[in-house]
């Protein structure tokens, strides 16, 4: 039986989403494993809340990997049923992430307790620093919710889901990687912004090479996610209004 160009595109498409999930799992392993294997560099021990947040986030990534594999093997019904677990784990991940962020900020340490990875910038404040996880959780929550709302439109759903992962779950392990490699420390802010731009560009680049055009979601949603991050970083996080809000948040 001859293999058509359409069949090839479908297989490549399915492997792309599996590859995204696998890449993020590996990236998180590289970013977080040093401080887990050797806790001597931590500013504070892990708390049960942080551990629960980490476990939930890891579970979500593996659920996404399973979801991509189910679609790739034509088991759409199982994919939809497992989607309930994915939605629940995403909700728990965001709630625990918010609570652990507040807990760590109250303790006065960097937000992970891993002092090598996310040190408070010179002259910075804890209230300004919690902007980083805040925008990541917000980006993930908004895009994941949008993906659920468009679950009956596969072309939109899958792109929103990938952007939720790439926009919300890639920056923190990158921050840890730059922290653990001392030579990268001075360039950490630049690396974080560049890596965010690169990750958010992946769906658009993939679209261009596979379907010959960039899907509107891959272009405009990715651009909105990146620009919102810049607005938060350089305008909102440095404002008196944010400082007052964040101070109230962690009290």
C-alpha cells in the first residue's frame, strides 16, 4: 500500500506533540535534578507544599505525553477520557504553585529554595520577584483553559495546549539551568527572555515547514503570550501598584 504525502504529514504531526512533551520532561529533569540530588546548595529545605506542586507538575507532563501518544495511535476515545485527569492535574498544579509561591516568598527565600537557581536580583525585592512565577502560572492557566474550550476543534486545541506548555512550563527549568551553570549567571535574564521567545516560536516554525503557512493560533497567541510577559516584567512588576498588591499577597 502506497504511503501518501498526507499520511506522512499526519505521522510527523503526531510525533511533534510527543516530542514537545518529551523535551519538556527532559528539560525539567535537567533543571531540577542538581538541587534534588545535592541539597547542600539549597537556601531552605523543600516543604510538603513545594513537593506536592512538583509532583503534580510532573504528573501533568506525563499525562500530556500519554495524551499525545494516544492520539498518535488513534485512540481518541481514551484520549478524551484521560483529558479529565489532565484538567484536574492542571488545576491542582496552578493552585499549589500559587500557594507554594506565597509560602516561599513569606519565608524570605528565593521561590524554589534553590539558591543557585533563582537568586534575588541585586536591588530587587521579593514582591518584584514573584512576578516571574505569577506570569507563568497565569499564562499556563489562560492558555490551558482556552485549549479545553476549543477541545472540539482539534487544530486550535492542540496548538493552544502546546503553547500552554511552552509558554508556562519551560521558563522555570531554564532559570534553574542558568543558575547552576555559574558562567551563565550574568546572562540569566537575557537567556530567559530569549528561550521564552524560542519556545513560543516552535509551533509557528513547525506550521511553516509542515503545512506551508503559520496557523493564526501559533502566531497571534504566541505573540500575545510573549508580549504580556514583557509587559509584566518591565512595567507591572516595577510599579508601585504591583508592590502593594504583592505585599498584601504574601502577608
